[in-house]
């Protein structure tokens, strides 16, 4: 049936047969991204290999008014790459080439399908690396990182994807070439690169990215500090920052999270502690020694009950392995888990943690916590069973309350995972109709027909008013059978 | 107070009366010709929130930049992008609207990298909030960073939240003799090593380097780099353009290029910053020649200070980008009242 589709016929004029998937058995692997609660078979999957093919796919879809959803590795956690049943899923998986690494200029020019970790691996012989390191870095691609403005455990000191991308190249939905930013700083005109990073594939399609590489610090060591209660650990984070230290990484995990992780990776975490902090310093050996000593003093004052400093690189990586494996580890102790991504001002940490603990009781669901504590980015993981409709429903309500709490304390519903389809209702809480309308106008400036990844990230006014009505009804969602988070 | 600003803007929009958004006027020289009735932002001033442990400050547009920096300094913190003031009257709003960064830009990042959120009054007189006061925020398009450097053409930046950094413990400036090509190579090589280089400048055979960081780190790096310690307050002169290079009647060009670009063969004198990525040129060279030289190395040239800006202050945009600029401008400012033409005719 798919072969008869006009879009398939049009794509066949310039794409080889292997680059067009339309049989269900071939399109099935693309039905969801890392947010597996949402699934939708795409009408067609296109797998271009050249910029010219991307340009023509976009022109074809634009002429036929068929929506296009770009996709990288499909590791995203917010459903940003969820296909449309009447759309083309544009997989950039074949754009896997590293085009250039220039060690003197400290830049890497890569195609969007290059995996995050590959950039650092290839830069290592020059003493350089690519700083943003999302936990999924062995699988996620640079194109997806740019689209979501991904973070990682080291972005407190080294910034997000936004701070480490110098330029991007791609095409508008009409197939016009676009170059934003570049190796020369401060491109003239508006900072469209800032708009592009984190635009969730809604403004244009990326085909090339220029990344900034940084010199690898000579050494790094991490302190693992135990705390008898979570709020003390939170206060310790503020103390470190107040002392004028910006650690290379500053992460927190609570006991339910360390227990889940420890069975899985044996990172050596203190399972007696209510929370542990991982506090990293990098630089010259002298700088690291000095900073580690200062941080130990501060953490001890803040009530740390135990501290271990990594003695060598193997131990440092082992301490981090547990944090980086936190999501898969939780995946092993529960049939499903739902990961949140709110960010709050650090000073409100204790309050928000108490709020989450109360919700665990209210909804009868467990919620281990891992945080990028240094920058206030929380990843509470609600454990549930998707086959149990009532648990799914309670999870939705739990998550919605947490995200709205993040907004209430002056934070945001998403720090690094993106809005996608997952948090689109909460956008109505964080932004007013006038602001959402401006977002829509920004999209129209690039994509007047609204064909690129429609229905993601920015809700319609109608959707917000429906969500507003639902919230008024005492948190009781109508139609609980509908997947909504 | 923000309502009365919004009211005035609504009224101007209703009458299609152009407004020239202005703080202390220290950057009146920057951009294309000024048009419209002066809309003074200095009445809307003051720090809204500052908690050193959050590494974030939120302040109103009319806040004096030097007073803000004094307050941060008292808490051992700073604006990491080291913005130029170009006069004692500089305001925070003007600083963000101009989007200019100082000597620390190559190592610490640009102004836009530190913008976390803005409260913006658009051309309909609506007060809108984008971003926030947290370090990580990917909800919605990054409008806060879009308006940074937009020269007030998209709206009045009424409030802004900026990420801060602790002031470095130690700082030291060194000077070496080096011809231009050698200096460019050295600056790029240093930047690829884990050295605490926080600023570089080359002019007439002299390469000046600033190291910032822990006392131990600065001391160790200084030994490796060599050269002689410099005591004069050199970087302020570069940042504020009070250094002798910047004086004289000839036009001042700001060429932004990839840092490894070879020496640019252009008439006039040059001063290089940002590890080679920023080349200041004092020259009466034909604007077309200057822009072509920048373009040849994938860069662009801004006519930074000049009595005659007929050539246009900023490098022209590709047609697709010009169209996007025009559409963004009309989305934010449908009546076209904010600083019309200051950046481009279409913006």
C-alpha cells in the first residue's frame, strides 16, 4: 500500500530504494524515541546520505505539504522524534562522517549523525575533547544534542551544547541552504544560532555542525561524599559555590538511586548514606590538589559523614560509572520509569525534595532522585508499570505536579531533555499565551507552513485552554486511557 | 513601572512613531544611523535579585554597569565576558543590547553565553518573559539569547538575568616580542593546551598575555610562557579602547575571523585579540576591500567607529537570512518602532 503513496513516488525520483522505508516491518523501529510511552508508525522513513538528497526531500515534502520529523539516534527522552502517521520521518543516521578536526583551531566539523563520544575519541590524540557529555553519549548523536541543547555532568563548568557549538549548516523546509554562526565569532545580525540550538528540529534540518574542542585538563579527581540527609547535601552544594569554586562536576544521588545503581555497576557507593555527592575538580595537578582540599574542608563543615577521593583515573571513572548508568540501572528494578528534567534555583532544593517525597506517599509510587546538583537540574525517576493503567495515570499526575512545582519556585520544566510531546502541556504553565504566540511567530519565520516537526515543543492555544480546564478539575484528568505525559 | 514603559511603547506603536532605545548613550556610535525619539531607560534601574550562591544576578535595564560590577566584586564575583563600557554612563540594558564582549571572550565565552533570561517589552507593549534564573533551561526557543546583541531592534530588554563567575584568585600579565604570524601561532597553540590564558592581544610586534586562575596555576603557566611581567593596566585600555591604537580619525574596523586565519594584508594598523579571532583595523581602506578580505577567510567585518557609515555598519546578510531577520523583526515589532535601521534596513 505504501508504495502507491505520492510521496514515495516523488522520493523515488532521486532516492535509491534502500533509502525509502514504507513497509510496516521496516518503519516499526522508528515508531518511538527514548520516550517509549508514545509510539506512532511514520507514513514513510527517508534515509538520505547526501546534503543534496536532504534538500530534495525537504523540497518534495514542502511542495506536497507533508510534515517532516527529523531524527538522530532516537535516544531523546521527550518524544521530540516521535513520528507522524501522515508524515515523513527524516533519519539522519547515515550522516556519520567527521569532516575535519583542526587541532590548531580547536574545532571539529561533523555531520549530525556522528555520535557524541566519537568526537572526544578522535580529538584525544591532540590533547583535546568535546565537553558536553550527556549520559547517553555513547549512543546519542551530535545532531540530536544540538536540537535538544543537551547538557551532561560537566556543564556547570564547561557549558551546555549551546556554549560548545560554533556554527551549523542545514536547510529550511523549502530546501534553502542555511549557515548560522561559524568559526568566526559573533556572526552579524541576530543570534540565530542561539535559536537553532535547542529548537527540537522545528526550525530547519541540520546537515553539518562545527564544534568547539577544549584542551583536556591535565588531571581530574572526584570526591565522593556521604550525607545523613538530603537537605544537608543540598546545603553543601551551595557552600561549595559560595566559596568561589566552580567544580568540574557536582552531582547528587539519593539512597534509592545509589541502591539501584550499586547492584548494577558496583561503583562503590556508600549505601548507608541518605545521599551522596560527587564533586569533581580538574586542572593542573597543583590546582586539583588545592581545590580538592578546599572542597573537602567545605563538605566536612557541611556535615559530610564520609569522604573518599579518587586515587587514580580508573577509580574516578568507576565513581562516575554509577551516575552515568543511573537510568539503565533504574530500568532494571522497575518495569518502567519516567524521568523528569526540571531545573530549580539551588536554594529551593530542600523544599522541592520534600515536595517530591510527599508525592511518593500521595501517589503510592517510588521516586529515586539523581541531580545535576551544581546547576539545579533534577532527574527524579518515577517507577511504574505501564501495563497497569492506574499506575500510568498516577505517574502522569505525579510528574505534572513536580514540573509545575519547578515553575512555581522560579525554575523550568526542562533543563536539558527538551519539551517534545512529553512536557507540552506544562509549557502552558510556564509560559503565557503572549509568549507562546511569539514562539509560534519565531517558527513561522523559518517554516511558514508549519511542516517541520509540527505539534512538538510549543502548544497551541486550544491545547492550553483544554489543559487549563483539566487542571481546574482537582487534578482529575478526563479520559485516563489517553497517553498524555 | 514596567507598565508605564509598556504604555509608552504601545502609544508609540499606535502612532508608528520610531523610538530610539537608549541608556547612557555610551554606544551611540555603534550601528547604523540613529533614528527616532530618544526613549531613556535609565529610570528603570536596580538589582532585582542577587544571591551569590546561585551565581546569578537579575537587574533592570537602566542599572549602571559599573555599579553592578562593583556589587559583584564585593562578593568576589564578576561578569565573565568582561564587557566594554565605553563611558561611565553605560547601563546593563545597553550592554546586553549591544552584545559586545571584552578581552576574556575567547576563554570565558561571549555575553550571550551568560544570558539566562530576559523580561522583554515587545512592539505591542507586551511584557514577556523568556528563560529564567536557572543555569539550564530548554523550554521554548532561546529568545533571551536572540535579543542579546540585537541592538534594541526586537524590543526593550527591561530586565535581564546573567550567569556569573567567581573572580579568579590570581592574575598576571606577560609581554613577549613576536611578529604577527608567530604571535598568531603562539596564541592558537596556547589555547589548545590546558593553560589559564584569559586574554591575548598583539600589536606592533608585541604579544601580551593574561593568565587568570589559581595562584599555583598562574605561576606554573607563566614559567612556561616566558616573557616579562607587565604592571600597567593594559587590558582596561584594550577593553575600553583608550589604548593609543584606537585614537586618530581613521575608521575603526572590527574583523571577526577564524582564529588561525593568516595575517590580513590590508592597509593601516592592526591590533589582534581573542587568540587571533578578532582583528581591529584602523584604516581608510575601501570598505569593499575590507569586507572581501574578511569574507575570504570565512569571517565578517563591522565598521565599528567611523564618521561615514554609508557602507553599512554590518556585513550584509545572505538573502535567506535577511528574510528570516525581516520576519523576526515584524514578529517582535510589527509597527517597526524600535531602533529602525540601526542593524540592517530589514531589521
